[in-house]
C-alpha cells in the first residue's frame, strides 16, 4: 500500500491495512537498531521539533532517538521556558515553529484534541505523542507490535487492559487498534474507573478480576494516574493493590505464558508487584525497545507525505 497521511493523530482514523503497514515498516526499522552502525539517512535534511507540554520519559527519549537514527535535524522545545508562559497561544507558537521550515512537529499536550487542532492549521506533519486522556497512537502501536511479535497474530487474541481506563489515552488507542486487527478486548478494573459505555464499540467490560484474567493471552496494566484523580475513585492505593493489583498469586490464575505488559511509568506494588514486573511473563522492556522501531516507522512514513 501507499502511505498518504502527513499526520499521525489517532488509531481511530486508521484502517487495519494502514496499521499493519506501520507494523511491517517497524519490523524493518527494528533491524537498524540491531546493526553495529544504528543509523540510516532516511530523514536526512528533514527537521523535527519535539514539543512536550506535559512530562514524558519514554516517549520523548524514544522519539528523539528515532529521529537521530533516521538522521533528522532535531530541536527539543521546553514548554516551561517557551513563550507559552508569556501568554502566546498554542497556534501562534506552532505557526512560528513552522515558519522556520520545520517538516514535523511531535507534540504531547494535556488537552485532548490539541494535536488535531494544530494539524488542521499546519502544512508540516504532526505526530501525536499523547493528548490528555484521548489518544497515544505510538504507544498503542508499540503495544500491538509487541503482541504480534510474541504471539504471531492479533486475530482472536484475548487482551485484557486493567486499571484506570477512565483517564487512559493508552487504553483508548489500544482499543481502536486491537479491535481493527481482530483481537478481543476486555477493559477491567473497579467500576468507577471502567465505564460500561465502552461496550457500545465492542469491548467487554469486566469488574471482576478473576473473570478478566482467566482467558487473557495478554494483560496490559495501566498506571494509577494520581495527577488525573480529581475524585475518590477508590478508597486508597493499598485497597486498589489488594483488589486489582497483579502479583505472583494472580499470575497463577492466568493462562501459562500470558504476557504482562505496561506502558510505564509503573507504580511498583500498586498496579503491579515488582516480582511480576521483572519476572518471566513481563515484556515491559521489550515494549520500550519496540517503541523505537515503531516511532522510526511513523516518522519515516509521515515525513514522506509532507509537502515541500
Ligand atoms: N508510556 C508513556 O507514554 O510514558 P512517558 O509518559 O514516560 O512518555
């Protein structure tokens, strides 16, 4: 197929064929990072601005490294010391960035839809590195890439996503991608954090942990997002860990070999015990490794569609 999008904003927008094309392209780019010289000239002469208006470790470092491995020129903008602090609008800020003949803007923002908004106004490409509780497409792509790499397919695979679904852009992006590729998706956790509304798009909603774990081939755990908890969704983190945390005993209730995933950052011993996070079922660091290949693929594909 031919890639035709200058922006990557959400997996909701993509067809199964487009998602598969990104995954296949990422497989090729993964080989680059396994070479002695981990660099290709694919984005030589292109300029990428990384604009993170919300904290990030994995996504920011992964994008920056992906850009370096593709030989792009990079500018890392710090929102805290940008003119946003002086009252400049987001649109004015990114229009000024674009006036410097930038090819791509990789942006994280706390406002859902911020990247959709700027993409409509810019002729350079926009890659969404996470917007509020809305979308985190490259995280979902790397999760899906890891499942496909480990299990060989997405079709018919049972994926349980457990935790704070309500506030999770990772859950929403995984949901669209996994459903499009034929996986069975269960959202699990306390009823205050896992609304029934998701059933309308084909997700199984489950508030009973045993039930959610029994048939899972993959359990993807979500962080309890302290910064987004505006109401008491559960009595305490200790209580959450007791009823919904994954520990060695709960792994015994899963299928043998079920994959344990987590997008990070982990709240150790709250949603996931350290011995499981670092244990044989965990593919958490492989997710991080795969994120680099996925982001190289995304940057390469969208850059090819940015008009000069
Ligand atoms: N998974 C994820 O988005 O992590 P960061 O917030 O560290 O980028």
